[in-house]
C-alpha cells in the first residue's frame, strides 16, 4: 500500500496506471495477432459473418472480377473495417481477397480470404492402402563403416544430416535407394550428392569407405524412399474424382518431416482385425492391401492430408454439402468409418470443443466416441481411422485426425474447409 500511496502523492501514479493499461492492451493485441488465422474461407453465393472481437483494423482488397460485398456494401477497390465489430462477407463467385491487419496503425499481418465454390462431395469413410514414393531418397541417420584396418568411420559426418533429401548422385537422378547404392559401390573417388535441406538446394562431396566385411564401398547413411500403410478416405468429388484422405500429412517416422511425394497410389483394402487402443498404447486397424488393385493416384501430401484423383466408381454414396468452421458446434455428430471388412458404418460421437483458430489445423475439434458398438470394437479411435468424415446437421464438417493416447475414446478433428481442393 505504501508503494501505491507514494506513487499517488508524487503524481507518478497516473503514468504508472497508463503504462499498465497500455501494456495490457498491447499484450492482448499481440496475442490476438498470434492467434489470428492466416487464411479465412467463405463459400460463394452465401453471406458469412465473423465475430473476431479483436481490437484490430483491417484493409480488405480484391484482385478478381468477382462481385464482393463487405458489410453489405460492394467492394470496389479496398475498404477499412474494425474487427472488434461483426464482419460480413459475400461473393458471387470464386475469388481471393487480401486482408491487411494493423494494430494502433502499425501493419502486422496479411491474411488471405479465399472464396470457395458451393461444394457437394461424397463422404467416404472407406479404408484404403496408401503407398508413397518420395522425391529422391530421405536421409534417416548416419552410420559407421568399418574399414580394412578395423577403424570405424562415419564418411558423412558433418556433411549430411537427418532429413536431407538426396536427389542426385554423381549427376544420376535418384529414383530409389537402390540407385544410390549402385552409384556409391561403382564410384571412383568422391561421390557428389545433390539434394535439398530445409527446402534449400545443397551439394556435398563424400569419399566412400570400403567395408571390411563385404569389400563394397559405402558412405554410412540410412535412407528411405517409400512408405506404405492404411488410411481412410474422407471424401470424393463425384464430378472430378478428386479425393482427400487422412486429415493430416504422412510424416516420416524417423525424421518427423512431411514426406514429399514423387508418386503414390491408393489401393483397395479390407480390415482383417483390430488392435484395440489402451491408455498409453494407440490401437490400430490391421488390413489386407491388394497391391494389384490401384484405385487412385496421390498427387500431394500436406499438413491437411493426402490428395489426388481416384476412380469415380470406387465408392458409391450420397453427395452432401460441406460446412465451414463457423457452422460447426459442440454437440452430437457422427463419423463414417470402416473397422471391419470393407463395410463403412455410421458411429455416434460428441464434439466436446471447437477451436476455430488453432495454429495446428489438425486439432481444431476435440471429439469423443460415444457409440457403444465402436467402443466395444476398438475402444475408441485407432490408427487407420484418420480421415473418417465427421458429419453434423446433414453436412460434412471435418475428419478425425488424432487419438488422445491416454484416453483412446477421445481425439482431434480437422475442419473440412482445410481439406477442400478446388484446383
């Protein structure tokens, strides 16, 4: 109390008070910017309202010929709005807009506003075999090579690191790890490797070591060029055959990086058995993949899932409209999932919370399995169910992505708007 009394008598209290208020407001403003999404989606022909409720100004402009209304007024060049008030957005067709955010007059962030077409897709829930061949070969780690003198050497030490993507060896394109092995074993002198590290090109000259046991030249690295497993299709576009699956990217188990796709297939599969999930131990769908029945091609592997084109008649189902995140609410919903044979079934869930601006889009919803049949079969969410479509109020709203490892009846979901592909 003496401290504040002294401030008040000295006249410094007002300065102190203003400083506290300014720091609080500034701190909130910075937090608002950190949480604000990088991209906002709306659907053409429908007015969308947003209640951001943040003390931020925004200047919205467009470069397309679409007719756009902002707060009931047609957007011609650009318009400034306050995001502590409701924002209304409408467009007659697909387009993009730029939203520049500022706080107290200071430019802070650019946000993309994407207008998506009025979309109807077929929710799937069918498991498929997934095979991805990477662009080049991925370095998983370094290893020792014992030379003829018994010395254990690491030829790549300081030159390659886990996660490097090797594209060429001595000028030869690396289509698989066997090609890399062949170039190294038949080389004379140093091997020049070309690749990418953190998306930036690099090259390195490495002198192989003749292995004491086999006599073959080696450079001491562990690599991977492909991966295979089971996942769930989220939706298929009836008109184009384009599909989305998983709701999250395929990550290399060793490097923890999203694998870059050179080519990939989805194949017919059936669930043969289920390993139930337990607290601390994720369950798993076990299936038989028919490698001879390729039903689609994978074109992209991203943080929002895998995407490509499949046979339009691979899966039959009813088309359904999609919902944007603003329409998703806590409460009852259901998922479509394939946990036995090739049968897709409907299972009841409960959406416990909705996080509209999570930085990790694959964790935008927390859901709980309440269907007794599914709990009896799997104990909840298991590996292989990622991509199972989530449906609420007659609309496709998202997909299952992850399980709570210590509570398998609960998991995360992604909003379907993040999985839509319009190109």
